[in-house]
């Protein structure tokens, strides 16, 4: 009797649940053809990529999380620059850190103190792929002073967003 696993790849044989999850995700994203490549090494599966045929990231309705670390006095400028884009919400946190500035020296009651962490503002915005480039440009333009310590922007993918109150998902939850 022939082995039913003869036609299966190493990924299908070693991790069928992962394969099913990735295939289902690709179908939900609207792809008719999915190719998953992987390597199985000592019973560990390493996924090399999930390729969806005929679809770009923008076609799949992917979302991004834009995280900006900016100077505190630039927060209102950034918020005002994002409003015309239709960005309805953002999360703001007061954080401390240092980069090339390497802190600063302050004098308190005649004694000199080295402050190694500088106050910054962390702004997090979940945006659709269609808006991400314009949001980045708005933040770059509004947070820029041209001096050391202007900050950084980080862009990462969001796999899922759910609005707790209505249970809307994806871009509808933004």
C-alpha cells in the first residue's frame, strides 16, 4: 500500500497545523494560489516565506503600526499633521531614552549632574497600508528640527486589530 505522505513536502509532514494556518490566512487575504516554503531541521520547522500569488501588500489590506519617538514639544505638531489624513486615534506615552545625544548635563543647587536618559514622547498609530506612506511623511515633516535628538520612526506589520466594543476586525477596527 503506497504511503499517503509521498507527495507531501517536509513542511506538510512535520507541521500540518502550521501549514493549515498559513493556508487559511492566505485564503482569507484573498489569494487563490499559495506557496509556502519551509525547511525542516531536526524536527523544527523554519518558515522561509509565505507567498501569495498575484497580490501585493497593499492589495491584501494589511495594516501597519507606526511608532514615532519624538521630542516632547513636537507632539502637537505631529497630531495636527496627522489629523487631515483622517487618522482618528493615536496612543501617546511619555518615555525616556538616549541615542546619539548621549544624555545631557544639568546643574542643580550648584552641583553638576549627568542625566543619561532624556524625556521623549512615543506616538503609536495603527494605519492601513494605503495611508502608511502619507502618515510617515507627515510625522517626518512635523517632528523635524534638524538637530540631534529629533527621534526615530519604526514601522511594523499588524497581523490583526480588533475593536473591543464592537468586535470589528481589520481596517474596520482602525
